[in-house]
């Protein structure tokens, strides 16, 4: 690098343009931060260590970005790491312009041994990404974006001008090159907050503040004795976004992964999470400056969501994408606009405490009644209790058989009411609070609960705890089975079930964070286990979540997408850990199994374990 | 669906433990009334219901959905089954208020008479229509779309006051909003009694109530395909009478 | 006459359900020694009377009036009430049609006489017929006790009697008239019209032919459509047929589709999963054809056939034509 002097005029121009662009950058970022701070609630600072570690993992190590889409993820990584390396260099670059360089010439030259290879890698990265964006055009990235093109040009020019700047060239060429580089930086500064490239600044912050569990929505606490004014305030707050939600909108990088994994979207529905849950809010937030914009969300899309949280799970910048809770609760509590089949569901729950409006349960009557000297309350859930799929009764009995063999005492609660998952996810927070209060009272003296239904487990354990104290522990039956096998309380041997695969229920994998127990159980009873293509935390919802089991006239094929994958996998048996998944698999596999192929067997974990139990003696 | 058993005195069914809900076509009638009110602007929707105390739940539901006030004609078991007596009680209750429109469900799903709304209209000198699947207010009259059999329909223009019996499915009934539910508690429910309101002798009564079919006996039809087909045709034409 | 049967006009012919009412009148008339008369009214009164005169009844009354040329509840209600007052029969029979639902309660209220609607059967008590109707969605049945002191209006459910049993013969003819003030008619009707069958509301269908996976493949659907057409039935299906894309969603019956209660539910190749059963278990007559003798739906069937639907459907269609 030659000896360069900047004239006073140049310094003035540099100062003014830097101030202007930096000022604009700060103003635009601050404008958005201000809107974030108008949001409800506050940003979380608990578990700081875990939060910092998550930022390091997901931002520095690009865990999610490369995890889902490896090669584009890696290319993006090269650009990103390039940016990190260039941080200091860029500051030094401007310092030179002011005549006060940070680095000595020799240090600057030494740094270029890192800088140039990174610049080349970054160039490779950005050129591959440009090719993907503009030539391949993956559908989920959406319409072609001139901003993306512009940013690509900026990055390429920046890398090239850096490399040129380290070469032996005439002072004039060097200076022109220098000004070009500076112009790119300043233009970039101007562009960042006005585009999705704001994620450069906000993604690490958003990932830091991301909730640890999902789903996470503001609580709707209903006090039927409240004054009209209090009620109005509560209803008004329902359409207001939280700080975290606003931050999500400004952090969104528009990658479309959320839409790509959405079961409703893949089933041919209208729902497009990227737009319907996130981007549709951006303009309203910016234009009004107010966070009271949730009423603008697309209602039809809102009713299609299965609340499976695949979108939230996959988002690389830490967004809690799903907003069906916000949409539905407004429609139910404020507008009174509820699809007819759900009205019936809510009325049944209010009248009888169960989803079917039934007055008795033969299954419940055939099981022992809980008394306080028993170890577990066996929580049945409406699906099993009222035979939403009559075959599932066998699975309940498989589990009780396992408990009997292991000498574990259990009983059912005669007055068990619906845990409230359907009204909770469908927006009827009033019916939900009635059920929740009833069950909380019913469980007040209980210590341990086990259930076969992950939806019940999520509500009894996690959701109820958000509203008040919960003094009992809840286990999913697969967790109990795992423990009984590990402790040798039951003995199993590997049997013949053909090729066995496992469909992770979304409520179990993503909401209860349980992946291992079912797998441990299955691999104890078969040696021919294979994973489905989207498994574990990336599981594809069966389509029954979010109250959609009760939905009439399905327009899309949400309920068939996962069944199709099971058929394609070549499995002979699909095991699952949720009664809804069980019912959906039974319904979906039949029509999709091609002629000549034998029927795919659907089992619950309890079934396959009970079938392969051997005598303890 | 719960199984019904006849009460010990043979007058009706055992009600203990059964869940009750608003009669389905009444719900559609209510929604139609609320929509007409929204259209008209300056009008009131009043609920009238005859029955025991448990009716209050359904009345409150209607108030929560947006009706303005209600009248509850209280009646204890054994309940009146004669539609003429019921219509008389209703007519006596509302005659002084001079309603322009009376909407009722096409029929009650328990007794299935389908007459109350029409008889009420006749007693009060109103025009009447049943199986109404559409309404339009038009300068001081009401135009209704009636369902005829086999996919045929007919519009007719009727003078007010009119009593309409509404068929299920003509609109999308709303769900009560939270504000509606809480506001309903403060709305007026005037009470009277059936004995006061019905000043005549009944025209018909139930006499001998029994469960229709306790067990299903399946008749299996066997034989060659031709024999089976012949038997099926015979069953369709002569036993089931599909004509 | 003791029993007066009021006819309904179907485009110049006696409505099938009126024929059934005549059959019932003849049957009850002969059993209880009651004479039968028929009333024909409206713009086609003459044509209806001519047809009615071929039945074995005592007399046929013809009523023409300008206010009866178009049906209105106002006009028909007033007219029938007057006729009944003048003729003073013990019973007045109707078929329980949509038109009868619309105006006969007016007659009942004008005369202050009971209207026993939707009667399904009768029994004898003390030398008199006692009529019964179904309540609670046909789960229970009750006998009705009308009050004394005048005519009893009764309408019969479709197929309570079979018009095949109608007795022919001859009848006396009589022309009658009524006095209807123009001011009584406060309703103006327009011409009836038919609507697009898209999204048929199966819940009001009388006859349903329903197919399940036993239909095999999409190419076989027209066979079922043909059968439905010949029977005058609506076509419906269980969920797998819709899921496979062979029929549009509005055909689906079950917990996530429509709920139906037709007079006849013909289930072809449907096994009877609970999600389907909840949508059709209220059907009055269930006929099940399935090649699996253990199909759960047989438990709900009134008539069952263990056989191949693909063999049975075309032959059944032919036989019904």
C-alpha cells in the first residue's frame, strides 16, 4: 500500500458523507428499536449464560443456517465470517481517510494474509448465493429482489476493492479504489436498516432474546367479574404485539424456511407463514409506529395453522413465527366469528367438559380409580376417553399392561375434564380458563401424572404453569416406558415388525423436547429401525394439531402430507407417541398405500413395547 | 348421542344428566334476526322462550350473541307438548308489543311439530312462511325465499307483521364474543309463567311414549349376485319404499 | 264424508304423497267403517279431480277460486278451513309435504283443532284409530291423543302408506266454493326456480348412495353415479374417496364432513370407521354391501350383503331402471 495523503476537502467530504450515512443508519435502526420498545411485556434476560451460548452456536457457528440447507448455509457462512474478519479492517479504512490509521503499515500488511483469503472465500460465497438467488430461484425465497442484487454488488465490489487495495498500484488508482470502497460501505450503511439486511444487526440480538420453549404467546387471563373498563383494556391488549414479536418482524431475513416446512402450506393451503405471520406486519408497524397491528393478520391463513411450531423451530434468526394464537383469539373473543364445527366443540366443552359432549366413558369406567396411595394419575385425555379412534383403546391397555407388569400403581380421575388443548389453540381462552381452573383444582393433591397424549402433557405441565402454580409432575408415557426398561422393571426382547419407523409428534418433540424416550423404547424391541426423512425436532406434523382434528371440509391435504412420507419410506410399521398422530396415520395411510403393497401397520409405542415384553422371571 | 329412556310417569324422557343446547334451527333464526337488525339500524331483537329454569342458559347465550332483552315464560315438568297451547302462550306474551317480525326455528328437534311459528302468526293476524332460507327487507314488506322440495325454491313478498319459520343453514351463526358474554349478564330477562299465559285447553297430548328401536336386527341377504340384486330391489321398493 | 283427503298439485298431477294419503284413508276407512272424500283445489283442480275420480272413494270435491290459482298460506289456509267447517269430517288427511307444513298449521289455528303432523303409523283403541309420530330424531315414538269436538287434521310421513295399494273404483263428483276476501291474501309469490346443484346439502337428501374404498378406483365412480341417478338419490362417500381426490369434499360424510339422516343410506364398500359412522347413523334404513363380512358397518345395517360392490352395482342399476 503506497503512502497516501488526503486533502482537507477530501476529509470534509468524508466526514459529511460518513455522518450522513451513519446518521441515517442510526436513525433508521433507532426508529425500529423504538417501535420494539413500545411492545408489550419486556425482553427476557433470564438464563444469560444459555442465551449467550445460543448466540455463539447459532450466529458464530451458523448451526441452524447450515443445519437445514447445508451448502447455501456454508456459502452464507463464508460471507458472514468474511464480514467478521473485515470489521477491524473497515474501521481502519476510514481512519486512514481521516489521516489517523489504526494499524501500522506492517500490521496492516500482515493482516492481509488473513484478509485476502477471506475476501476470496467471501467472493466465492456471494457469487454462489447470487447464482442460487437469481438463476436457480428457489420458490420459497419469493420474488426476485433488486435489494438483494444491490447488496450482492456491494459485497463483491468491497471484496475486490480490498484485494486491489493491498496490491502495488499507483497512488491515484489506490485512492480511486479507496473512495469506491468507502462509497460501498456508506451505501451499505444506508441500505441495511431499510431492508432485510437489518438482520446483520438484529439477528444476534433476536436470537439472544428468543424464548426457550415454544409456543410462547401472551397470556389471556379472563376475569368474568371484571369491570367493563378492565375488559376493554384486556381486549385492546390482545391485538398488541410484544417486544419480542416486533423484534422478530424487523429481524426477518425472508429466507422462506418457515413456509417451506409448514404442513398447511405443503398440503396446498393458503397459509404462508413468512408473509402471513411475519412480513405482513412490517409495513403496518413502520407506517403507524404503533404495535397495535395484530388485527391486520390474514384470518383464513390463521385458521389453517396446526400450531406445530415447525416454523418457529427452523427460523435461523430466532423468530417465533407462528401467530395463529393471536389471530384466533381475536376472532373468537372479540369478533365472535368462529367456524361452525368449532362452535360445537366449544359448546360441548362448556356443557360436559369434554370435546364430544358425551356423558360417559366406557374406557374410563373399566380402569381403576385414582386414590392417593397410588403412584400415578393416568390422565386419559378426551381422545382415548371418548374413542375418537376406537382402536386407540388398545394402546391405552398396552400401557396399563406395562404398568401392571412393572408393578406401578395408577388410577384415573373420574371427573377428568379436557386438558383444554383444543380451545387453547383455537383461541377460545374463556373455555380454556374454565377447564384449566377445574383441572387445577382436581389435581391439587396429585403428585405425579402420566399421559399418552402429548397435547394434554403440554397443557398440564407447561401451559397451566404459566397461569399459576403447578404442584404435580407430568410425564409422557414414553418417558415412563423408557425408565421402566432402563431400570429393568420390564424386560423386552427384539421382535419381528418388519421395517419400523417412528413419527415424532410435534407436541412431544418440539414442545416437550422429548426425542430420546420413544427411540430408546423402539430400538429395544426391534433391530430394524429407520428414521423418517423429517424426524426429531424437524418432524412434519400429522395435520391434526391446533384443533384441526375437528375441522370440517379440509381444503388442502395437510393431513396427508406426512402419511405420504411414511408410505414413501418403505416402512412396514409406523410407530407414534400421540393419539392424534395415531388416528391421522390410520386415516391417511389407507388411501395412499399403493395396490399390491400390504397395509402399513400403525402402532403406539405402548403397543410395540407391550407386544415384545417377556416375563420378568 | 345419548340414549334416551322414558321417565317413570311415561310423560317424557329422563332428563337427568343430559346436556341441553339451543335448538339448531332457532340458532339460525336468531342469527337471521341479528343480521336484519344490523341492516335496519334502529330496531330491537327480543328473545322469548318457554321452558323450565335451564332455559335461562340458552336465553343468556342469545343475549350474549347480541339480542337486546328477553322474556322467559317459566314452565315446569310435565311440559306442554301441544303446539297450539304453546303458540297461544307465546302470542299472549308478545301481543301488546306489536312486533313487526317474529322469527322461530323451523321445528324443535325434540318434539318435531314445526307448527308453533305459523300458529302464532295466525293467532296474531300475521302473514306466515316456513322453510325460509333467505330474507330481504323491502320498503315496509319482507321478501322471503322458501325451500320447496327437490332443489326448487320460491321467493314471496309478504306484508308485515310476519312470522317466519327459519330453516337451518341459511346463514353462519355467530359465536358470542367475550364482551357479549359479559354484557349478557346485565340484560333484562322478564319472567312470567305458562299457567298465566296459556288460557286455553290443549288440542292434543302425548299418550304412550316408547323407545323406537332398542336393537337393530340385521337381515343378511344371501345368494348369487342376481338373487341378491332382486332381493335388494324388492327391499327398496316394498320395505323401504323409495319409489 | 268421515275422512277428507286434501290433494296437492304436482304440475297437474296428484302428488305422490297425496296418493299415499288416499291409500291410508281407504285402509283406515275400510277398517273403521269411515267414508272417504277427496278435495281437489287450485288452478289445476279440474285435472286433479278427474284423476281422483278413478279411485274408490265416496266423492271428489272440486274447488276453484281466483285466490287459489297461486299457492299462498293465506289463501289455502283460509280455503281449507272453510271447507272443513262446511263438510265437517272426522278426519282431514294430508301428505306431509313442504306445502302442508307451510299452511296447515294456519288451518289448525283458525279451526282451533289439532294438527297431528308427520304421523308414521296408527293403531286401534276403543274402535278408533290412534295415530303415532316420532320424536327426538326418531329415537322415540308416541301416540297422539287429540281433543274431542271437531275434525282432526293429520299429515302422514312419506311412505307411511304405499300408493301401490291404492284401490281404484269410481266416485261422485261435486263442485264447491269458498268465500275469500281479497284482503286476506297478503302474500305475493314469484315463480319457483331451481338452483345450481354445486355443494349439495346432503343433510336434506331422502336417499343416499354412498361409496367407500371398496369402489376400487376412480374409473369406477361413474357406476355409482349412474346407480344414484336411477334411484333418484344423492351421491356421497366416506373420507378416503375424497382424500384420494375421486370426489369433491362436499360429498364426504362423517365427523369431518356432512351429517345425514336419509330414509335410505346405501353404503357400498364402506367399512364403517367411527369417523364415518357418526355422520350417518341417524339414517332410517341402512343397507350395507361389503366384501368383508367383518366390516363394522354391518352392525348398524338393517340389510346386509357380503359381496363385491363392483358386481352388484351395475346389476342393481339395470334392475331399477
